[in-house]
């Protein structure tokens, strides 16, 4: 029987995989708090469902206030104080942020969404905000107490999130040194945030993704009035610890980040941060689902012994543990590479393109692994797994969202294919993998990728999934030798 002990704690699992844990005492305290208090709060929030919006105050003034369960703030503000966001910019490293996210999302995968989108607001502001904009807004996002501001990243509109070039209709027109934005954002996580980065189309810009720019949009206008309006909140299957809404922009004050004709690069940089976060969260969720399955299998008996002791289940735990280690290695490689390139601006280095490929592989594979593991963990519970009071069904609901937002698995495959074709990123990846473990399978996968690239477009896309899947699995397995514990 494989040693399954590291499954019992996110920090122990991190320790078993990584040579270096930043701030180990603080992370241990974080884990302890979640075990003793956070878990109960998170369960209540998940069960109580969507918060609601109070649109008008008693005098009839439009306020769009989100009414959260009070405990929501206890969970949320704790992570901000601990430094999930501020540490990245103060310590100039993303490693602590993603280690924190791993630890927290083992207990509540949804709550890492607000942290991720706040990071996705702070980083482009720090990189591309003007000398006037940065001191005006950045310190609030990096505060270390409960007065910290939150960020949000709003791109998707009603016509779709995959094809942003065609779907984003929000228009931006110049008004002095600011811009006025008008349009509707259909999926807006962390609605109510004090600041958002918003994809919009400046007047006169070309069609498609090249015509998109990224704007910073505060919740309140300069005159103190509401700058965006929350139409409603979505009633979602999971990530209930974050309000996702629909937002209307009506001549909303916005501030351009970077150059108007380079917006698509900034949008992709924001997505880089969130796709890597998604990968880390997916692995933590899979570990949590496995632990729930383990604790159940240790107690439940059938055919005269604990179900864990039956050969079929023993084998499944062993294989899934190896899968978890491989998924972690892939996710952490994406973290490591992003940490090298996150401050780059276009034109990017070769390493940046290698990162992009690894990030697509990681987002795709870890989310698929999380969904599969969550389903399996329910099965280990038998019929009880379908009952809300046993809690394990939550991981499947949460995992389904991880596979869709920040770009579906289809998008990861096709965007991964693009960076392979345009930047030859697979050659850099195969070179790296060969240094870890040269082998026959590596050569075979390489020629499969090269073979795919020679096909006509439709056939190439139709066949891309099986090649991408194999590449993701191989990369994950080989990399797990780099994070051996
Ligand atoms: C809970 C939640 C919160 C969200 N929060 C935010 C947020 O804060 N900000 C934000 O901007 N967005 C947010 N989103 C939106 C999310 O990013 C999109 O749902 C996602 O990108 C997919 O877009 P779509 O839902 O419009 O699907 P569509 O783009 O309409 O796609 C529908 C289906 O077609 C597939 N498809 C599309 N193109 C192709 C192709 N070329 N080849 C093959 N298949 C294709 C897709 O993969 C998908 O399966 C959120 C989504 C959810 C579920």
C-alpha cells in the first residue's frame, strides 16, 4: 500500500514535493485556522447559496450593495491580510502567493478566485499603470489590513468568452485624460470589487482581438457616484464563496493600461496569472477529494474488511496518488516559469512562450484531473457520496467550474496548439524534458506533435485533443521527477 499520509494536509503535501516552502510557520498557522474554523464557515457559505444584491438604499438611492453572509469577510480578509496578494509585489515573487493558494483551496477552492482576480488587477496596474494612476490606486490593493481593496477581471460578454475578439462590444470613448466605457459584462466574478480591469474596444480600433484594450475601472466615480452597476448575481453550482454577477457599464470612468493597441497582450498576461492559479487550485481540490475518499475508505467495511484494504481500491489509491504528484509537478512548473517571466512586456522572451505552453497544458490537465478525481471520490463513498451532508459532492461541483472558467479545456488545447505552431514552444519543452529523462516515449510524442502540425487546419483541430492529452500526461509524469519529495 502506498504511503497516503501526505494526503492529510495541504502543507505536508507541499513539503513532500517542494524543497523550499516560503514562510512555513505562517502557512502552518493558515492551515490550522482553516482546519479549526474556516472549514465550518466555508461549508455554511456553500450551503447558503448565492448572496443577493440590495440595489437601492432606504432613500431610494442606487447602491448595488452585495449582502454576504457576515462570515464571508472573516474568510476572505484573512487571506488578504496574510499576503496572498501583497506579498507578490512586495517580495517580487509569486511563489508565496501560489503556496498560500494551494493551502487555502484545499479547504475552499472558490475563495481563491477573489485573490486571483485581485492579483490580476494589481499586476497590470503595477506594470502598465501611468505615474498618476499607480499612486492613486495601487496602495489600496496592497494594504495589509481589512481596509484592503479588491480587484476583478472582466472580459466575457453575452456572446461568449472564448472568442473575445468577436464578442467584446463594450465601447470606450476618450474624455480628457480618462475614458468612458459603455457595455455589459456577462460573467463578473468579484462583482462589487473596488477596482476592475475591463476589456473594451476604443473608438476607431480595428475589429478582432487586436482592437481590444485594457482599462482600470473603479467602483465609484470621481464625484462619488456608482461607476458600474450590478444587474444581478448568478445562481451557480459552486464557487459560492465568490459573487459572480452581470455588470453594466454606462459611461463608466476608465483609465487605459498600457498602449491602446496592445490590450490583447495585457489581457493574456492577466489570464496567465489566473490560469496558473486555476492549476494550483485544481490540484489542491484533487488532494482534498482524495483525502475525503481515504477517510471514508478507512472506516467503511464491505465483504469482511475495510474497503480500503480491497485490492482494487488499494490499487486505485496508489495510481491516483501518482496522478496527483504528476498533476502537481505540471502545475508547479507553470508557477516556476511564470515566476521567471511575469514582469516581461512584449516583445517576449523564448522562455515566456515555453511558459505559455506549459500553462495551457497545466490548466487543461489539472482541471481534467480534478473533475475525474472528484467523481471518483464520490464513487468511493457509494450512494452516500451523492448526499450533500457528506460534502464530497461539492468537489465535483467546484471542479466543473475550474475546467470551464479562465478558458475551457477546448481553448487550452487550441491556444496550446497556437503557441506550438507559431513559437515552436514544443521544441523548448522537449529539450527541457530530455534533460530530465530522455526516452522512447518522449521521441514518439515529439513526432506525434510534428505530425499533427502537418495536417490541414480542420483535421489538425479535430485530432488535437488526443495529442495534447498525451503531451500533458507525459510532461506531468516526467516533471514529477523534478519535484520528488
Ligand atoms: C462561475 C464563473 C465565473 C466567471 N467569471 C468570469 C469573470 O470574472 N470574468 C470573465 O471575463 N469571465 C468570467 N467567466 C466566463 C468564463 O471565462 C467563460 O465562461 C469561458 O471563457 C467560456 O466562455 P463561454 O462560457 O462564453 O463559452 P463559449 O465561448 O460560448 O463556448 C461554448 C463552448 O464552445 C467551445 N468552443 C468555443 N470555441 C471553440 C473552438 N474554436 N473549437 C472548439 N470548441 C470551441 C467552448 O470551449 C465551449 O465548450 C466566468 C465563468 C464562470 C462559469
